[in-house]
C-alpha cells in the first residue's frame, strides 16, 4: 500500500503510443495513487518535452514507440529515449 505523503507529490509520465494502454495504466495507477499527477505521452519527442518541462518522478516507457506522430513504432526508439533520459537526468 502506498504512503499518502508520497502519492500526494508523485508525478508519473506514462509513455505509450496506444491510447487504450495509457487509459488502462492511468486507471490502475489512479486506484493506488489517487492524488498523483499522471502525465501521458504518445511519442518519444512528446515525452522529452514533458520530461523537460514537468520533471516527473517516474517514467513508465513502452520500448516500442514512434519518434514523432505519424512514424511507425520501433523498439530502438524507446531504448534511445531511455538512454537520453539517463544521460540528462
């Protein structure tokens, strides 16, 4: 069971190119962390912008995501995103 003091300040970035997966993840997390800030992103580019501006505490990353809208999903895009996040933060 999560601690209420953690949940009140926790921000979680959810990165996935499938809206249904984001919605399901938000529902699951909301039940355990009702006051957490849950931030969706559907592309690597969107995720980088949101990380830079919002500084989330946690990121849940689908490894197979597109770089930008309209591009196909690729496993290396999610891995490259994680590498960039590790280097920067």
